[in-house]
């Protein structure tokens, strides 16, 4: 059992029989009242982010999450198919809802890490940075470049990314898959 003082960024806990990852922890103490903990947590099943307050008496079970290296194969309708790394016969699928917003950065043969909870695969995690080919880039326009000058480009997965003006169609760029931000030209 974990108490509120044991929680830190990255902790895996179980709330209402569902696993969560702690993203942010902030302890607060108000005058004569008891200490509380404000936490930002993400559901490993649905990918939804919540902000919750916890009292000193709250206790949590530590989530037993098994991680498995996998590879994304393809998507059909709202199903996303994967296989275990090195074992293409061991396939599994997840719904678009379970994967969440990160699905806009998924491309075939992309390595991912699958999370198993109670012998069931519940979600996947993309690499933090990945390389993508730019499929559409508007031409550079002279004008207001005092703020650095950026433009929206479309990458091979269909996602839109804000990049510097020098990025052209056909370039390969590195994108942070957690924030959706341009990192560098690859």
C-alpha cells in the first residue's frame, strides 16, 4: 500500500480497479487544516487526464504493470493492430479511444511499448521522439519573421505540426510525440 507521501511523478497506482500513472504531484497545507496532495493522473486504460485531490488517510495499491516491446502494424476503422517485437504471430488490437491523442503520430513499423495489467494489454506508449516525412509544406512567405517565423506542415500520418520556415515537402523532421512539437530536422 502506498500513502500520499509515497506518490511521485511516474508512480503507477490503482484507483477503482483501474491503473493510473502520476504525472504531477503538489503537496499543500492550509493553516490549521491537514495537508492535502493535488495530483495530475492519467488513466493507462483510456488515456484521459484527471486532476485529483487526496487526503492523508488515502491509500493506494501499486499497479503491477508489465511492459512489452511491440510494433504498430496498421489501423482499420477504430482498431489499431500491434504485434510483440520479434514475434509477429502474437498480435493484439486496441481501440482508438484507448490509444487517445497519440494515434495521430502512429505509423506502420513504429516501435511502441505495450502495457499489460491483469494479463490484459491496456495501452501503448510511443517513443518520445520520432522521425516523420513532410508530405505537405506551404511555400515560404516573406513578411513577419520577427517572431521567428513558423508554418504548419502535414506529416506522413496526416498530423499537422508547426515548424520553422525552412522545412520543405520531402524533408524528414523529428517530432516530440507527447507535445506534438517540432524538435529538429532529421
